[in-house]
C-alpha cells in the first residue's frame, strides 16, 4: 500500500513517541525476580536493603513512577513524584504539580520534600531517582540566603538574554541546595540509582535536570562569568551576587566534583533519549519497504529554523534523485 509523505511522517512520529513512552522504558529496563530488582542488568538484592525511597521528577515523573511502583511498592518507604495536575497524598506517596521553565511554590515544596527524603536515607537504603525533562524547574531548593522569587528572576533574565542550557544550569547549580550533585550528597551513604529519560543532546548527565545526583564540572567563578557575559550582574537581585561571591571566596561548599566519594554509591542508566526515538522511527519506515537515513541525533536550536534547514536538505535530496 502506497503512503503519502504526510502518512509516512505521521507513522514515523508515532513510532518514535511509542518507543519512549514511560511504561515501555520501565518494562524494557527494569524487572523484579523474587527478592531481586534488576535494573539494566544490575541485580540488587532487596533482602540486603533496609528501605527503598523514590524521587521521580520532571514531565514524565508521574508516568515513570506509575510503571515502576508495582515492582517496588512492597518495599517502598516513601516517594516524591512531580508532574501531576494537583497536589495529593496517597499513603507513602506525595505528588506535586510543578511549573516550567520557571519554578513555583510547588517546585519549592517538592524540592524540600525530596531533600528531606534524601537526608533520611541510610547506608543500607536505596534511593531510586527517576529524572526526565523539566526536572530543573520541578525540584527547586534555593541556597540559604536566596528566595524562590530571586531564583525565578535570575532564571528568567538568563532565558531572555539567550543563555544556552549549559550556561543556565551553571548558574542554577550554584544557587541550589540540590542541583550539581548536592541531592546525592544529602543521600550519602545510601545507594543511589538514577533512571534517566534524557532531553539533552548527547545525554550529558551534568546537564539533565541540572545533575542533582551527578558530578558538576562547573564552578562559582564560571557561574559569575555567565552573569557577567550577559551583563546581568547589576540586574539580578543582590542576594544572587552575594551567594556567588561567597562561593568564589570559598565561603560556600562547591558542587560535587568528579572523584567525590559520594559518587562511589551512585549508578546511572539512561533508559530513554532522542536516539532511541529516532531509530524507532527509522525502523518503522524500513518495515514499510522504504529507505531511511538518520541525518543526526545532535541537532538543536529554534524549531522553526531547524525545520527550514531540513526542508532545504530534503529538496536537495529530491533534486539529486
């Protein structure tokens, strides 16, 4: 059966979306066999654990948790889950709505709850952390001396100035008590296992949701430099500059760095990303007997401009055919 170009595009798009549905990602990567939890080949003996706690945040937070819970609910102590429409509590589960791209009061409450949950975790506990796009705004816990509103202001100014995601995260990490590995630091010495749905090109774990349970290679000096680059030092609230300056002077603890003992207890698996979606689309087209070529998995930028560039490339292919 011949398909129109529109039908082919819709078919490919549907296949891509289905490949990264939370339920499918959990089913493909996590299983339970008796007292063992199997995560991408790693076997965790649940009998050796005291408690399991869960933090699932980002736009897919609720759906990821929904698919994982049947596998661990008999051993689950408590959970923080974001990405819902209304705040609610169900037994040991607390659900938080959250805004994007700017954090709101729910983001702050979710951040506090997640931090408290991490602090409770002991050496024989397992902290499961499921991270998806939007996570930076869904969990927000500003450094001492900074208010939520001040954090919102600096984030908004950076977005409007055109700062890229790495620059934005460099600043956000150094104004937060949970980003830049600090959530993992709070949980230490508990075992931390990250299950990640990446919305970052190249799957840079430092950048995904500002890396709350991963190391950070940026510094207070670099965060200051980002504000300087965009001429924002005189526009951001005074408290922002004060915190960054104190960090530059060594008066505040840096984010977690590579080689920190905290990371010895942290494991991470990217269970979904754009490459998984792209190859699912390619396979769907191939099954229809059509040739498909993956041009790149590392494109970024303004969607309209990127689409225009692709159209020009497609027209070039057509002319050469």
